[in-house]
C-alpha cells in the first residue's frame, strides 16, 4: 500500500514499535501502514461515520469521539506519539487539544495548512478569502474554524510549552519545499511539525 | 426505521441438547459449590472449517434462547437475531460457523431453576445456586470444547450477552480473537439494579410464587412475571420510540376515562406482558437479572492482566437513545480496555429505538458489524 505523500512524511517521523494515537485518523491509512510496516500499535480517533467504517474495515482500532470534549478518556503518557494531521484548523479548542496531546504522549506530530502562503495573501488582497489545494472550501461550507499562519501556530506551540524538534514546510501537493526555511511562512502551503512536550 | 431487507436465511433449523457436566463431574461455580448435571440447548449455523477456525459464538441477553436464526419446523417467525445471521448477512453463515446456546439458569432447554434437582427429585426452585457471569461463560467454554473448537474467531453479544463476551475475552484471550460487546455494561448503576429489584419484587410477592415452588403447586406467578416484563420493556425503548409508536393514541375500545386499557401504549405493554408468560419462567427471571446486578469484572485489579499479555480485538457499540445501558456504560468499558493497551474500536450508533436497537437492523449498526466481521474473516480466509 503506498501512503499519501504527506502521511508518508508523518510516518517517517515515528520510531518503529511506537504506540501511536492518531487524532483525526480519517480512514486509518496512516495507522494501518504503521501497524503493518513499522510494528507500531495504535488507536485512531475520528468523528466522520464513513471514515470510521473504512478504518474498521482496514483493521485499525478507532474510537468515535469528539476531540474538543472527550480527550480526557486517554490517560497521561499512555502513548509514545500522538498525531494531529490536518485537523487542528477544524477544532473549536485547539489549545486545549494541544495540551491534551502533550499530556498523553511525549512526541507530538502536528500538520497544519498555512494561511500565510503567498497565493492566499494575494487572494485576500484581491478581496477574496484564501482557497486552493490546501484550502479547497468556500467560506460557507468549510470545516475549517481556525485560520492560522505558521508563525502564529508556532507562537501557540511556544505558549503551550511545546518545543519544535523539526519543521517540514510543504508544497500544496504535500512535498517538502525547496525555498529557504526562513521564508516558509510565505512559500509553504502547509507544514508538518514534530514537537516535544 | 432504518431496515435492510434480509439477504438470506439459514432455513430450517432445530435445537440440540448436550450434557456438558454430570453429577460426578459437575460445573464448579465461581462462588463455590457445584452444579450437575448441566444440559445445554444450542443451535449452530454454517459449516465449521477444517481447521475449526471460523467459529463465532453468539451470547444471548436476559430473555433470549438458543434459536438465534432460521426457522423451526412449522414456525412463521425466525430466530431472535435472524436479521444479523445468515448467508450474505453481516454475520455471514457462508463464511462463519455460528453457535448460540441457551444460558444456564434460563428456561429454554438448558439447566435452570425449573430443572429437576437430583438431590430432591423435584424442581430446584430457589435451591438453584445464584450464578455469576463467569459461570455462564464456563458452560459456553465447555460447549465450544465439545464442538472441537479451541479458539473462537469471535464472540458477540448485546446487553447481558455483551457482558458474557467481556468476561470471556478478558479471562481467556487465547480463546477469543475478536470480542463484540454491544449495548452492555461493566457495572450496573443503582438505577439499573433498582429496576430489576422492582421486577423481582413483583414476581416474589405474587401469591402464586409459592416461595419458588409454584410448579409443584400447579400454579404460576403470571401477574408478577407480566408486570416485571411490562416495566422492563419500558426501559428497553426510548421515550421517543414510545412516542413515535403510540403517542397518546387512545385504545380503540376506550369509552369513558376509567382504569382499564385506555391508551394504546397500555394495550401494547399488556400484550408484551402476556406474550412473555408463554415463553419465560419467573425463577429464570430472578436468577438472570441477579447475574447482571453482580457483574463488575473491573473491580478485580487483575481483571485485564491476561489481555495485557495477549490482546483481543474489541468492538464496543452503544446506541444514542439507550437509557438502560447507555453510552456512558460503553465508554467505561472502552476507557478501561484502552488503558490496558487493547486495540479497541468504539462507536455510538445513532438510533431512536433505545436499548432494543441492538436487536434491530439499524443501518449504521449492521454496516459496522459487517465491516468488523469482514476484516476478522481476513484472519482465517482460505
């Protein structure tokens, strides 16, 4: 099974044999890969019924719950790695979720779309809300509730005491960008962070 | 209601009976003491694979029986879980060998309080031992062994059935690869026990209960047993389901307001109570409700030691409008299993039908079971 490029990047950040909690696991593709190929164990969390069914069919343990309110069920340090992939922008209480993640595991992997990506800035200058491959929705039907740039995301990480171990800025198609790292907030459509609690 | 048309039937079936324990080699009970002989009524559907690795055990709930699927000779109604079990159905008998047994303590073919006590030659009555869920599981295990199976591909049950699955897989993870625990509880609340207490009181204060010796006296505590069933039935349905079915509709024969059956819902409950008398025994009702009251497997700190060593794949389901064993009960099970490092899957199924939903062909519910069983089958598919 070949993994979506952005998920493959996440998978590479996870040590073999880890116990992984994947928040917003979708159809369970990442966990299925980690269980199969990297001797990991894990649990997915997902709220979309169709995705939950797909994960069950793949043999990925998945718990249907509301991340904004029900992460208390996971105990402290019960996982090695907790993943939040392209989900932080859909949360009502992203700071609270990050706090839970830091409590549940020592390593956090967060991927986030960057609203500071230059085409989005141009669109906004032209009087329209950002849209594109990473942000394919109109403002009125978007599941995204939170709009952040990489700079502001990193401010929140710092505020929550999370240290950035690695940052991988991505193109909209999910491949690492070649531009200089300091220009990531302008040239990355998204980024993957590996953090330490 | 969301229903899917039945895809296939297992057809004509019959119940078998086997003696699994004898007076000389009795069942040793969890609380001490023994029970023997022990006869068990059971049915099977589908074909056991040459490696005996495709068996799925169905644990029934409080008032179920061994007849889970297909039709008995001359019957117009199929078994109680026929919408789930059959060729092409989620529990597909073209793939799985399905076993369902009547519980001991019950009254539909397996040894229970109305069976003959070999010591007295009369029915046990209240001399029958108080049972625990683990005792029910020990008998299931003996049946599985008798059928030449060392490891079940899955065990599934709703309500009290789910409690048996939980106990079984937690105690013997080497015998159950996949455990499906549906609309169950790991610990009854005071409210749950209270409802059962009123049901038992209705039975035991019926003058025809005769301290449990009603069979010898040639009577039956019909009034008490039917009241117990009427009340329990209210707890099986959600308020919304009763509203949708009956609302405040009058009974067709209603004249002036009085104290007969004035509302349609009263007629329905009356019918449920009366129909129950045909198929259930008052003593079994006492014993099997007590089994549930005492169930508390996680009270034992070592309860999950075995599954920590040898994890089981769990599927835990609850129904949104179930107020008997609602989502909080299932989430307690999920949380405890997850803390023990188990691969556990949980869903709360949207359904307006309350606790009874686990017996219905609610679409997202059956889709979930199908996905889980299809995946489980890959473990043994030829």
